[in-house]
C-alpha cells in the first residue's frame, strides 16, 4: 500500500503524528483482508485488534511517499500475528515497524471464531 503524507497526517512538530501510524497499520491490515478474503468470508467474519506493538524509527514529513508492507507470521485458533513495515518509498528507510495481534470474530455471534485451514491459506504469501 502506498500513501502520500498530507497536512492532516501531521502533528504540532510538522511530522507524521504517531496516531496516524496506527491508522495506517489498521488500513493496510484491512486492505490485506479485503484483497484476500472471499465475499462469504467477509460476510461471516471480521477482525478486531487485540494488541499493537510499534517501534518508531524515523520521522515522516509532508509530501513524503510512504510504503506499507504487511504479512501474517503466526496463526492460532482465533488470533493472528501481523507484521507491518512502514518505509519512506524513496529512501527505503524504515520509519516504523509494528507487530499486531488480531482476533477473528463472527458477525453472527460477535464472539471469537476459529481460523480454519482455508483461511490460513489466505495469509501464506508474505506481502501486500
């Protein structure tokens, strides 16, 4: 996923606000799910974040072009561990790295749902 930093992404110091990184992490995770899941899977399930761990490495500024990459590393019965790398597209410098835990939920019951083998296959390829 590629993004260009806009004025609304900035904080008082004129660099990308930390909260914006969290939004980007959620956006790339959602995009990954939307790209790979079937219509039936999207109708039956949704994901909620359980934990975010973010390491901020460099600052990003207005008009920087940002590249977000994600992959799923570990899958349990109801959770997955997702990694996100946020880089400056032009310099390839890592701006932030995240490790997030997500729980699969049933739309019907609003409770955790088992991640079956068919769904695990969705995440075997390592990048978006």
